[in-house]
């Protein structure tokens, strides 16, 4: 007997229980497909595929309902963003609200209400339902079509959101996180980073399942670190410098764990004295277990040996406890260690704010450098001037330092800003960025206004309920809900005030500050405070980076907020700088090369040392010169790197800076 098949006929009633009237789908308007997963680890899984991919469940639902493919807009910016966040904290949700408010869409496709909201108190999905009701927008899921003009759908949507939160509270916060807490409290691994020197026993049949096991290759390394501490006379700084100078401290092993220590080629190393101190004083190394700052103890309060120690028991007193009693900030009972001296940071009160114009915006251009600000001292006296101090930080200590006078660089920046403003007269058309900012502001204002209206509508409904309710407990609950909606409305009103604050409008500030810059061009510190001047900098620039090119020449990149100005690069010349300390390798090279090589050759071996510095260092080391060389290849106060840049940019030898082409 052959089977007889009938052609599938689309029926909207299949999307809704038969006892409830199916709302008319707004097929003349576009629809939004809203996919969301909770964490970055869930991206690419089956849930995301069902929601986002064109052959997934949501796309199939939208096409079956009657929307054309070009009518379905996918807003996937909220993938890997939690549904517990507020609506304005989710980028895709904000776009969705604006499309709803402007009338471009009348339907939202979601796999389930728990993909949209997981709100404990219900305010966020309450506002969302109010907005959807006001703008006649449906929420379409594979199991139901929610029309918020229907009281039954409001209840069903609210119940679904409450179930989503109940699941979070019971399954995630209660069971899953509770299980992790239990593992941690009983001395077992719960998914956190592992201390260096240990790995986790993952054999489920092992009696020490989920407990730490020492890595055999790391045991002798750890013992040697403790021994070197004693051999160096308890000098932690010397020990750190010695360890950091090595390519790695702990070698690579097969099947490594997620160790706390930073990775280096060939193994793992220490990047800070704090990290080294943490390793030396970690009681896990002697088999103890600490969870949530609590030491695992027996009924009598004695510490329990939870796992096999990294430091053998016969060496613990001599090595581990010797360092622990000197360096740990707290003893095992939690009391402060009297052997550790604590220094309170001294803060001089009443000291005026330093006149550093670019303090809040200037950054290093290279990733391994950082910048701070140091006062200038003449002898022991502070004269009120400062340095921009660049440090190289990818090493055991701050060996490379590059000092730039704040007054020189601030003057250069102010002069460039004044010149740009002199040639800029059209402030009505700020450019693409300003227009984009205005559009974004208008879009956000519409979204805020919709949320304020939703709060007002919810408060009005609660007030109507109060008129017909006599139960005191119910009245109290309604009052509590009313207070929450009122506070949410106040919060949204404050958001709106901040957004429409004239101080945030760039064009108006630009006109005002142009006049100020012209007036203060030469006497800015006399006529304005440093705080006011920094506001000017923030108005016209988005970023300033600095990079050392040679001992005397550095590069400054300025990114202007006005797109017509673009990005600008300056090459700046600093005064004769202090020379960095000579290294042992340089001294060895100097002893080898200085006696027989002319200066035109020596500068190639020491490209960042001036001729004067090479000559002075050779005299300090008492190195005799065997050749006569009175012809210097260039100015004795320059190094080869300086000379090559000056040859490339000749004007730099006569002026403080050179402006390169804007981008």
C-alpha cells in the first residue's frame, strides 16, 4: 500500500493555541531576528546556529510566517552578552528599540523569552512589553506569538521570563555554582587557575581525583629558588632580577595546566616581584589548601595536608617557612605578620596640581612602554617643572628611560592647535563624526523617551489597581512595585539630562575654545587654570601617542577629533639628554673596538651613543687609544641614529619640531 502525501499548507493557527485568537502578522513591515547566547564560549554552538544561521530555526520561522528574506534584519551584537543586563547596556537591543520606535519593524523573532530577558525584578521586560504594546509590535517564537495588547499574552510572557530567572537562580546560582563552592571547600579543583608546579589529577577513579599533584620537572626548580633566596642574603630584588634575566624559570611540560605564571618561550617566568613573592609564600607549596581566604583545617583548627607538597617535608622548615615568616603579609591564623614592615604611602596635602597639559591623554605608542610624570629638580630643589618619563617595561626593571620636558611638548602642542584653529572658520558643518554623533544622540533620545513613557504607563496601571484593591498586603506589594518603577523613571530622566547637556555638544565647545586658544596663545598659564586648559585638549583631540626614535628625536602622533584635521605626526627635538647607563656588554665592546677603530666606525657599533659619550666612557675605563683620529663624522653631541634622522629631515636641526603630512 503506497503512502499518500499532501502538500504542506501554511497555517498561522499552528503557531498559536487553538483556543486563543491568532494576531494578524504585520507582514508589510520588517522583522528583527534577535539571537543571543550568554558567554563567548557558547559562540558557534548549536544554540547560536539555531538562532542566527540562515538555515536555522528562527530564519525558518520568519520565512514560514510570510516575511521575505530581505525583510528580516539580524541584530547579532548581543551574542555573548548576558540577558541580565539592562536594555540600554545591550547594543543590539538598543538598535532594536529604535527600529520599533521609528515604526520600521513590527515583529521580533526570538527562540524563547529567556533569550531576551533574565531579569530578577521584572522591570526590563515590563518596559519592553509597554513599548511593544504602544508601537503594536509582536514577539514571535516557535511556540507562541505574543501580542501585548492581549492580557493573556502579557501573563504568558511574564511567566516565561520569571521561569528563566528561576532557572538561573536554582540551576546556575544554586546547583552549578553551589557545586563549585563545595569542591573548593573540600580541597578540590573547581576550574580556577592552577599554581605553578602543580597539575590536577583528572582520573575519576583515583583516590585523589581533582586534587593537586606536583609536576616532577618543576620540583627541583622550586627548591632551587628557595635556596637562592637564602644564598642571596634574603634579598628578594636580587633574586627577581636573576630569575627575570633568564629566558624562563619553569620549563615547558607535556599537558600543561592553566598556570598563573606568564608564558615565555620554552617555559614560564616571573614578571613582577609581587608574583615571585606570591609563589614563595603560597602555602599550597607545602600541601595546605586555601579557598576564599580560608585555610582548610580539621576539627581542632589545625591545618590539613590536602595534597602532596611541592617542597618535600624534610626541607619545608629550612626553605618554605623561612621565607614565609619573612615575606608573607599574614600568618596562618590570619593575623598580620609582625616581621613584614608596612609603609604608608606619603601624600603631600595642599600641593598644587602640576602644570602638565597633556597628562590625561598622552600615551606611549609602543606596547612595552609606559609613561609617568616626574618633577624636575635642580639639586635638591623642586622648581615646579616636570618630565614626561617613558619607561621600557618588558624586563626585570626600568632600565630604559626617556625624559621629555613637559613644558617643551605642551608648548609644541598648543602652537599646533592654535595654527589649526587659525585656518578653520567653518564650525556649522563639523564633519562626518559630528553628524554621526548627532544621529546617535537622537536615536538614544528616542529610546530613552520610550523607556520613560513605559515607566509612566506602568505607574499609571498600578495607580488604577490601588483604587480597586482592599487587601493591605496587596496594597503594600503594589506600592513597592510603584517605587521601583518611579526610581527607574528617575534614572532614565537623568540619562536624558546627561545626553542633552550642552557641555557634551562638541560644535558649541569648539567655537568657544577657538576664541580662548587665540587669546591664550602665549599666556595660557597666566589666564586659565590647568583644569580649564585640559578641557580644551579633550575637546579637540581624541589621542596623543609618543615614541622615542633616537636619543634626541621623538615622534608625536596627534589624532584630532575633527575629521577634517585627521591625524598629524610631529618629529620633535629634545635638548641634550642624559645618557643611559652603559651595560656590561657595551663596556666589553668598547674595550675591544675603541683602541684601533676611528670614530666613523665606532658610531656604527654604538648607534645610540654620541661621540662625546663614547670618548668620556673610554676615559672612565682607562682605555688607551692607539690611533689618531681628529676627524669626527658629525657633531660630537649626536649619535648615529640622531644624525641619520637629521639628514632625512634637515629643518629639525634648526627648529624644535617638524610637522609631517597629516593623514
